[in-house]
C-alpha cells in the first residue's frame, strides 16, 4: 500500500514535496491553514454563498492568567499576508491530488486560481493596550476569503501579542533606563516564531535582539556577548580565563564579557586590574547564574564604571525582586520566559453575514453580534474605561471617547502607511503609561471596566430571539 506521501509524489507534485525539512516561505502561506478553512470555502461556493459579505472579528475572550491588559501586535504581518494571498497552480494540483475535494464544485478551483484579497480590514493599531472581548481586528470580505485567512491571522496575532505584552510588562518593571535585550531565539517555538518574537519585543520597547536575521531585516544591529563555551574552550587550550577574554578582545575590542564560568568575583577583579591599568576598555559584563542581586553589587564595587547585564530565565517578577533587593543592574537579557508561557487564546468569529448579525451562544463561548468598535475614555492621561459598541453608533452619554479601531485596508488596498518599530514602541509606552496602577501591577491585576453599549445589548437580545 502506498503512503499518502508516496501517492502525492507519484502524482507528480514534486514542487510541493521537495522541501523535506518543512521550512516555510511566503509562497507557502496560502496552504499554511487548517483543512476545514478550505472545505468550508468549497461548501460556500457550492451553496452559492461565497460572495456574500462576511465580517469576522479577532479577539481574546480572556487574558492570560496574571495579565491585566494585552498589547496588540502582529498587524504588519497580517497585512503582508493579505497582500500576497495567492494559490499557485502546483498548490491547487496538490490539493486536488489528496482526493478530499473530489466533490468540490469546479468554481472552487477557479476562485483559488484567481485568489486575491479584496476586502476591508479594521484594526487596533499595533502597540495599543486592549482588554478581554475587545476586537483587535475585523475582516469584512467575501465569505470565502474571510474564512480562508483565519488560521494565519490567529497565528500571527496571538503569538506576537503575547510577546509584546510580556515585553511591555518587562519594560514597565525594569524602568525606562534599563537595557532590555531579547535572547529568546533558542527557546521560541520555531524559526518563524523566533523572528516574530524579536520584532514584537522591539516594537514593545526592547533595545535590541541577539537574533541576527531579525535584527538585520528590521534595520537594527544585533547584540550579544559570549557563551561559556568560548571561555572553557580557550581556557583549556591556551591556559586561563584571562587568556580567553584577551583572545575575544583581539577581534572584538571592548566587547561585553560573560564572567561567571568559574569564579565571578575573581573574573571581575582580574578584569578590573586590566581596566585600571589602561590595558583594555570594557563595554560591559554579563552574569548568568548565582545570586544575581548579591553578585551584581560586588561586581559593581569592583568594576564601578562598567555596565552589568544579567540573564538566566528571568521574567518581570524576578526583575521586580532584583530591584527590591537593591541589585546593581543596568540591563537584562530575556529569553525563555519571554518567548513562551501562557498563550493569548485569540479567536476569530463570524459576527455578520450579508448584513445579518450573528452570534455564538455555546456555554462559556458566547460572542456579541454585529460589527463593533471599541470606544475608550481617557481622563488626565489615564484610561477610565472602554465601551464595546456597534461600529456605526455614537455614544451620546459619554463626555468624550476615542474610537480605537481604524480602517487599514479598503477593497484590498492599504489606506494607512506602514509604521516603524520606533513609532509602535512609542505607542506601546504611551499605552502602558495610560493604564491605571491596578492594571499594571504584577500580582492580581485588575483590568479597567469594559461596558457593553445599550445598542449592542439590544442587538444581542434580538439576535438570541432570532435563533
């Protein structure tokens, strides 16, 4: 019996199968979806529903445990994806070869062959603080298009929103002057996730990333020190830790050094003698183990003018502890706990079809019908609360409000220019600064109130009755 892979190969679709390492490039993104997106699209075509205008909204029903807010991120990748939304002839042939779509109408294949995103995108700008049940994004497009893009949109926005939120919390705790460096590539959930994590961290206020590919693509200079391996290897072959440091500085003069391979204090004293004699300049040292608060104080007394960076499975709670202990730390390298952790469980739900509001009533998973807008009230620079209302309504009973969702794409064309990381980082900082103290606190944070407008409540009751 032939395996599924053998059957596809024999059918002649080497172009799809030739990359055995499962690497993904932008040309593959149309197939980077769940099967049911395609089978539902085929069904819509067969039923003559494919061109009906549909509105889907992407939101999180609840925030990750311990989070009082989320920072919206990932829109830039969504827009790139929608601009390049295509199906190649080889991809279509590969789908046909599975046999799954044997009963699909011929028009389904015609739609895929000519696929372009022709809809509208409304979204909260990247770097904006949002709360549970508030849409980060809305797609208004022909039903088959709006359905097919779901998986990629969730993939891009959920992960980057998680990283951006953690990065914003880290920046908030560490303070504006601390250097925050993203070191998470080796712990991220795959190569693409590593690049996205670096981008989201920089867009949420980090100063640099060790990911060379991400840094160069984003127009930044990558950052880093050395690993214990260099110290051990050169020490073993050339005689001492001092010689290992000297060897590295021959090629990278003054570069920061990792000093806890053997004896942190002894290494600091040895470097101090060389700095004080004028033999070397030293841009920094990194501590990766031990009692970081105590060691940082001792190293600061030995190397008073040298910046101290610490790393080692740190998160915002650990940074808060180090600061409360009076640690002498100038910056932090964040990896594992930045790029992993509790996910942002964003969902993508149909809210309107052909002008008809729809909603889900499943237990614990109720959704609100209709196209919505987030109306935010800010007083004296602080968020007082939000109101989730219908996109076309005006809240007469609010003294002032700011509608957060903006039209980004109209009929498949961008109407807003791309934003720089610097602009997004500035918005992130302003968003966090506008949050109430109880929302920013690390322990048991409390989100600002999110009211449901009278019009939305009325529409919800009408929609329930219609079911």
